[in-house]
C-alpha cells in the first residue's frame, strides 16, 4: 500500500536531513546541530517500523521499576552506591571495566578519601616512562581510573570464549530502558522453555535479544557480604550495582537537580517582580480617564 511507502520516504528524508544538519551546523554551533539532529532522529524513530527485536517472541521487555533517585528532587542513596561499588569490585570487575570513573570521583560518594587512598594503593598500574625511558609499575593514586581486567580487547575475547565484556561506564545510557533492562537482565536467568536448545557456553535469559547470552549468571544469594549487614539477595545486589552504574553514567545528576531547582526559584522570583513592575508602570495608563470637551 501507499502508507508504508510514505512512511519509508519520510524516514529517508529525515535521515538525510539529520546528516545534512550535522554537517552544516556543526562548524558554527554544536548545540544547534545536536538539537536539530536529535529532532530528526526522533522523527525517524516514530515513523520507522518497529525494530525486529521488538517483535521477537524470545525477548521480554523490562518492566518499569520504581527507582527512588529518579524523582525531580530525589538524590542517589549513598549507602546503596557503596554496596553497588562493592558488588562491582567483587563480582563485575573480574570481566568488566569502568574506565571513565576515577578513584577521586568516588570521594564523598561511596567512601572517604582515606579509604579510597588505601583501596587504590592495592592496585599496581603501569606508568612512565621514567628518566631511563622505561615503563614501570607503581601503586595507583586517586587520579587513576578504576583498573581494567584486561590489557586489550584481544585478551578479553581470549579469556571469554570470543565474547568481549563491554565497558560499563555508560551502559545505563547505552541500553533501552537502561536501569530497568540491566536489573531484569541480572535477575532474569532461568531455564529455557521446552524445545529451545541452548548452545554450549551460552545461557538463557529472556531479556537479552535472542535469549542467549555468553555471560553466566553473575549474582548469587550471599555472593557478597555487605559491610552494613544488608541481606545480599540477588535482587538486592542487582538493585545496588545498577544504581551504582547509573551514577557512573550520570555522576552530575544530583548537582544538576540542585542547579535546576535554584534556576526555577530565580525565574519564579523574576516573574513576580516583572509582573509587579509591569502593573506599576501601566497602572497610570490603565486608570486614566479621558474626557472630550467641545
């Protein structure tokens, strides 16, 4: 019919427009280019047919979960972030990295300065070159990023049967329904349905596209021992580590909310003062009486 072809033509037009906007406006104003390209991309998403993964019966969509820190005036739970960092260090860090976060950024969020200095000193990092032109190892400092489990991608693939564990710094932003998806993925391992064969080295998870994932179930009940005595159930560990990963993707979220609240208060006061000033200045004209005399 003509309707699908019309939608396809509009999608092609918006895609071309997005590329042209990026090329033309980027040299003048990156903010304008990004906004225009984002608008065109949103139009493509609305007009394009649904993605194949959305129609696949083997994929479950993550339910919407009540994350407390997503409120307009809510902040991260630092106790949960500390537990999530513990889960990452003891479980996730064996395969995954968080390269965009440095030890210094965790100060006052998960641990104190003294705790992080001691924690970093336990890690050896390669630095240099020294005065002799050679690389050397030294204890990590607060300015160093969190350590990587593998030196390069090839080493990571060799250790995981060809699958490369992705970096988790922006994983919440890189997946649709970020936090909900990651929580469902971590807690969604189960036995495959009858008649579905699972290849060796893969595990069944209905929330993963295709249902087969190379990562074994990472969490177990009492897999970690929380310092504050919180029961380390699978759902509790998943909640804590997902909240920590969300902080890694948006460490500035709390500050942004504070700034937005301040800006709104200032704008509100400005609107009141402007309204009063307008009424004051116009009151003379609005209350005057004009008489016409012959």
